[in-house]
């Protein structure tokens, strides 16, 4: 198994050899920027998804690809009710 920290603060990729399946297993772990970070630094979110797409595009079509991570950015308006 090899682990490559492609974008050390947000994305890494691990490759496993699966000889019985005659292919590799590739696991990409990604941590998307949260909404507050995206709002305070415009472009961070778009840059993250461009980086993720470029990493995905390096994976062979014959490989089994799994993408895991934290994509739960808070979106929308949060309403607080006081009783």
C-alpha cells in the first residue's frame, strides 16, 4: 500500500494492489473547506474541487475508485428561534 499526500492539508490518495481482482484499489480521502473558510477566502472552494478533480483524473479506468471524506460544509441561512 502506498499513501500519497497530494495536497497535504486537504487531499490524500492510497493505492492497494488487488492481484486476485487483476486491478488496483484507489482510495481518495478529501476534506472540503467549510463554509466560513470559503466565505472568508473566495476561490478556496473552487480550487479544492479543481484539485480533487485533477487527482481523480489520474486514476486508471481499470482501478476501483473509492472517494471518502468530509464534504459537509454548512450552507444556507441558519435561523435561530427564541421562545
